[in-house]
C-alpha cells in the first residue's frame, strides 16, 4: 500500500526536539518512528519503527501511536502509547479493541549522541 504521514508530536529535552512521527498505510496500519532535531525545524528521520505493531491480532497489531511525553525511570524513558487491533479509518467491528494504553521504553544512553 501507499504510505502517508499522519502527524508528528514533539517534545524538547536537553536541546534536542524529539518527534514521534506516525506514518501509516491507509486502512491497514499506523506505527511510530522517532525523529530528531537540534533546531526544532529540521528533523532527521530514522526510518526505523520506534514503536512496532504487535503480531497477528494482538491488541496493538494495527495501530500504535506513541505520545510525546515520557516518565524517567532510572536510565530509561517510559513512553505511553495508544493502540488498536483495527486499521486506521476503518469501521469498528466485533472484537475490535481500541483505546488501550501501553508503554515502551527508551534507554537514555542510546540518545546521548544527539545531545548538543
């Protein structure tokens, strides 16, 4: 399918702007990629899924939307996300799970290279 970009939420921390980009394939899947910027205007896209979708019919199999917020726990950031087991912009059928919140962690040492 065709990939489009739906939205990007951002948060600044330590001189770096973190963007949580949500590309999607219409009516199939939404995922989250991490983007980074030093000036808040030009972002580097990693082209890797930061928040991958679950397998099969898992509760997060078709939509996984990371929030631009986190809680620092030791050397990790715990990032909440919203998920669903139905494709984006599709009718909700029997067995559809939407609005479930999960958590993904990011080890802070992985992003040290992006600090100014």
